[in-house]
């Protein structure tokens, strides 16, 4: 089941029990991501026996899921392109994870975006379609850095590289800011920095935080607190980041 929590406090559950293949989806469902038009959700469905995942897309109006990848490797962390046409994801290999894209309607073959010998995990796609944000490491998750891939120049460069672990990065809708998590304080917290050039740093969470997500108009930032609540931070537009104190919205089910 896919749980959706509208901000009015009601709860809506979409049941993923119809697929083009026989039977119901089995295994773990992970990495949910709404399409920009809000009509579909991409996710990783992992097999129960092997824990190897593939990318699927659920049509929310029809309640039907379509499988987009069929490779035996593990594929996860789907991210939609801003025009809804392609989905970015990572695929695991021994000692590395590469980045790929696939057509969201399943009509085109998988394309390799980046293979550099590192462990790469897809994070976000900028609203203008020009940049991809991903986390990368060559020495384990204790030192994960944030990288930017330019689709125009077809090259990747580090955006934030520190001795700590930076993860779960998200572009703001206007591409002015990037929200991310870091353990530089000794535990995972949510921060915001300017995108280009990287400058200024604001800590958003006060008592642990993860999984930041921007509201589509950029005026609110959500994240998960360390005690399993969805938190809201009101954001005031401007040349400098202005975020209000975080307030809880609801508790995360489970």
C-alpha cells in the first residue's frame, strides 16, 4: 500500500493491487517519488527472496502499475525528469553503483548516464532539466559527498565535499537552494545552502532530521524528525534563505 497524507489531516491509501503482469506486487516497496504532474508515482519493488529491486510506475487514476526495468541487478531511488518523460535511478554492480535513465512509459531502452567507479545514488533533477543531483562515495557511507551532473556538458563535478556524510539532497523549485542532510554536528540534521555558487548555510532541523522535500512553490520545506514526525518549515522568498521554526504536521505511520 502507498500511504498519502494530505495536510488537512485526512488519510488516503492507494492500493497497488493491479498490475499488467499476473498477481499482486510482492516484496518491499521503496523510494516513492511523485511525477511532476502528480498523476503517477515511481517506486522500487524489491523481490522478497533476493532483495533485488526494479523500477515501477503507478498510475494513480487507474490504480495500475507498470514495470520499467527488468535487469537482475538492484535498481532503486527513482527520480522523475521535470517533463515527466524519463526516470533517473541507480543500478548496483559489484563495488559500484551507476546512474541510468529510462522512459517513464517504458517505450525506450535504458540509457547509462554516469559510470565512474563510485557508489552513486540519484537524488534530484532540477526544474529546468539541466542538472542532476546525486550523492557519491568511494569509501563507504561514512563520507558521502554531493555531486552535480550537467546534462548540457555531460560531466559531473562535486558540489559539496566534506569529511562528513552529506545525503538526501533536493533542489528548491526555483533552483536557488539545495536542502540536504549532514552528520557534521554528530547526528543527522537538515541544512540548506545556495546552489550556484554554493554559499551560506542554514540549519533547518533542531533535534535531528532527514529526507527534506520542498513544496512545489518553494514556500515550505518538509522533513522527517528523529521521533518520526513530518515537520514543516515556512520559507520566505528572498536573496537570503529565511526559514521559520519547524512545526510538526503529523506522525509518520509505522
